[in-house]
């Protein structure tokens, strides 16, 4: 077989192409892999000659349209799966592009599509980027079949059948085209009906959604202009032992040297020292495709297998002692599954979690606590993080949830713990399939008191979604108020909803109906989607203007800040100088620094910048006053100021590897406070300090200086992607 992928080749268990390749080799087949072939010339695709059995084509770990475009349809310049990080190797609709490439230059053997793009586009589906219902990618690409889901067993059976010359079309987990309607299969509304009538598409999607469980699912068929797309029932789940075998295969855990010469592969850095503990997720968040791809049944690896992987990792001379992540789609589902589901399949009429967890789930984090303890005890392991998502409602539902939370806080979280409430408006949460805001507040309270009990200076960060189906402007306003009044923070992590193929949310977005057929609002205008986001995360200028006017109007309780009595507008603020308190939190966050932080010299010099720290809505704001500096160009900055700022810049560059030329500044230019402030998208004069929230990324766009954003952490400013 030759496997073709839209990602560069990294040999690890997080890369589906690597997993399938190793799996087939373990079972006696020879495998060649071509990663990110050029589609304009035959050189790459013909490099390995012809396969004996079949071509297997995948877009990579992400749908190529999701990888190439943002939710507002902008082209993404960066790609973590491409050497060098520039997004110039993966074509749009990669499955179609690679199949055409093979058919043009290396025709003759069957082409089998796989991976998440083919898997989620296997039936008629809504495509956000063309705003249309597209037919199965099998017909668009003219490939021979699709293996959907986690396809180790399907690929193996396919390979065995082809090798032995027997019919392979009854392979579970396979889609193929046929002129015959197979007996016992369910007939979905046809592609043409789905395209012309969105309620038919809803019917088709509902049937598709309810037939994903490996125990209960039936085969499906959908007519496409006289030919049926046949979807065989899913492949059975791997057993725990088989899963152990998959993750203990002989991966190099490195980028293939052929591709390394083109630069670093960022995705590899993230997963190099990470451990997968399980597959599947029963969270059923409407916007997420994991359950559709990996399944909604959690299969966990054995503890012994995980420990063996950790020991192998720790014996690597390059291992730095830090395990970046121990988790899966949802970290704390490890070892927790419903016995009824394992025997009879998932319930059709209720959710395992939803607004409150099903009692049949018997949530108990004991097995995870024991596993984490064993991992911490492996010689050579200094620190173990749990960075995969956490379902906090499961922690609340567990009698021993406090022990798990304490374990996380004591040993497995650094600085901040990320959780994903996604929203706080009940009607939006209902559409998302997420628990209500009361659970969030309950968890926050537990987290804060547990962190205090453990003597840890930790805080929560939150992911939210704007413009999800069911979300109106007033829901975002409610979210903004909730964040300020209840969570006491300014949210930074707000994403605009992306309608990815074959999710429940995408179906709602496309049809304007929820799964019960009731009408649901969806915001379709890009401008209004952005506006929804801006209710919560304002651009730098908007935030600055807002803060200025709120300070001026006395609406913000700003400790120690006064307006100049003759101030006419927000830009005329004058603030009294106060010596820096030894309680300054940024100081406490960086104890024992051998060098002062980037703000150090400026902070100490009251002649240059007078400033006060104010706490407003849970966030420190640093307000500076130096109109002379503010009104001058960087090159005209007073030499004394410039000197300080150059000093700051040196540290920023030195400690963070910040590249000011990449940010559009001339080489050797004074790279001062003012520029840093501009980089943050906030006018000089009032600076929102993120030092109190180390490592919180900032998503401010600065396209004019070619820089996507920066954040300030305890070590200074750092570049984020
Ligand atoms: S019984 Fe409850 S936990 Fe089990 S599958 Fe059904 S909804 Fe999920």
C-alpha cells in the first residue's frame, strides 16, 4: 500500500497515517508513505512507484478546509503540520486533489479515502466554505471506497481481502458506490432531495447520527443521481488490549528526516512527550466531530501499557523530564464508561452527560488518580501535565471528584487550568449540549478553594464560542456580563463557531432547525459574527476607549486613580504616581528572577512613566501617563526613555526569542515599550497587563505589521500563534 497524507510525516501515535502504516506493517504488509505531495507535478506522487494493493489517501489530521480557512473565511497562513509552519503544502479539498493527482499520474490501483475529511464527508453534507450541500466526497473524488472512523481494522481487512483476491465490499466501516440497494440497509433521503429541501437533509442527518454506534448501527444507503452511496455498519471498537498494541507500536516519535530539512514541525513539539490514554468521547457537544469520528464509547488503555510508554519516553536521552499531556479527547473520561452501553450500545433517547450526567455512568476518577500517581513515580519524570480538556461536570458528579481536582491542582496544572464552558446562556448551552452556568460557578468555587487549600496561585481560563446556532447578540452580552460579574475576568479565548462537516451544530446552522425540527436562529453574516465576538473580546482600541471612558465617567472603581481636574477627554488622563507595592502580583509571579522584567527599568523611573495598577473586573490595568512619549514617533523618543526601552527590548528579544524584524521593525531600531504596546493592539497610554495571567494568549490581529498577536507572560512578552 502507499499512504498519501496532507500532513508532513511525523512518526508518532497522534498521526493517523503513521498509526495505519505501522498497523499494516505489524500485520505483515509493506507500506510506503508520501506526505504532502506537490499536486502540479508527478515527481512526488510517483516517487515510490505503484502500490501492489491500493492507495490510501487522507487530508491529514484535520479537514483541509478547516486547516486552510478560518471561521470568517480568511486563509490561514500558518500550519502546524507543515515543516517551517507556512501553510503552503496542503491543497483545498485535499482528498479530491490527491485522488485526481493519482488518477492523472499513477492510475491503475484502487484508491481508498480515509482520515477525518473523508470520514465526515462520506454522505451528502453541508460545506460551509461553499455554503452548499455537497454530495459524498467519494463521488466528487471518484475514489473507490472510504474507510471511516478509526480504521485500523477496516484497512487491515481491506488489505487482506485484496491480497487474497476476495470481495472486500462487505468490510465493516467502509463506504463504496453501487447501483444496487443492499437488503436490510436504511435508505436516506437522496443527495438531490437534501440539496433542494433542508428538512430532508435534517432527516438524513438524524438517521446518520443515530447509526454510528458499533453495536446498534445499521447500514445506510443514499441515492446520488442513480448510484447509491453505501455505508456499511461501523467497524467494531478495538479492545483495550488491541488499543495497547496500537499505542505501543514501534514509533520513532520524530519527524521524518526527509521533511525536517524544511524546518520544524510545530505539531510534533506539542505531542512529542504526550501520552494518549483512551479513545472516544461521550460528551456529545453539538459542535464537535470527535464522537462522529472516534465514536461515543470510551475505550481506555491499560495502566501497564501507559506506564511502559512513559518508561520508554523517560529512557530517551533527549527527554527533558516533562510529560506535556496525559489524556484523550476528554482527559477525565479515562476508565469511565457505562456498562450498559458496552453491552447494548449507546442510548438513542438520552445523553450520557448533557445537562447532568446519567446515573448509569458511575463516574469515579479513582482509576485516573492512581494512574497519574504511577506516572509521577516513573524515574526520570519530573513533571506531568494534564492539558487535554476536562469535563468539570463529571468532577462535580463524582463523590471523589475533590480528590481528583486536588491531584490536578497539586501536580498536573501549571499557572492556569483551561476549561471549556463554551457559553453561559442557557438556550445556547442547550443547543451546544453543554451543562448550565450553575455548574461552572460551582466548579470555579471548588477550584478556587482547593487551590487556596493547596497553597497554589492558580486560576481558570475559559474557552467560549461566539455565533453558535441559537446565539443572539443578547446572549453574548449576557456572557460578557457574566464574565465580569461572576468570573471576574476578561475573556480572551473566544472563537467564532466554525461549521465543520457532519456535526449537529453544522446541521442546525445549515437547516435553521434543531434535532427536534424546531426553528433555531443562526448568525450567518461574517460581520455580525465578529460583532458577537466583540461583545466579549474587544479589539485593543475598542477596549482602550471603553476603559478610558469608564474611568473618566467614574464607572470603574479604580483604586488610586484620579482624573486630571482639567481633563477634557479620555486622552487627557493624568495619574498620581505611587511607589510600586511589594504586593505587586507580577512580582510574586516571577520570584527569583535574575534580571528585571521588561517593564522593570521603566517602572522604577517615575520621571519617564508614571503609572498605577488598578484592578478592574478581575484584571489588572496598568495606566501610564507620558504624553510626550505618546505623541512622538518611536525614532523621536527622548534618549533617556529610548535607552530604557532598548533595555526592555533586549530582554524581550533575549528571553523570548521575539523577532522584531518579523514584526516589521527596522533592524537595530529602538524596540521600546511603545512598540510593544502597539503590538498588543492597545494604544500607548493605557496598557492592559497580562502579567497577572501568565501564558494567556492574546488574539489581537495586527496584519499591518505582519504579526498575529503577542501575550505577556511572567517572563515578558512572547509570541503566540
Ligand atoms: S445509560 Fe446513560 S450513560 Fe449509559 S449509554 Fe445510556 S445515556 Fe449513556
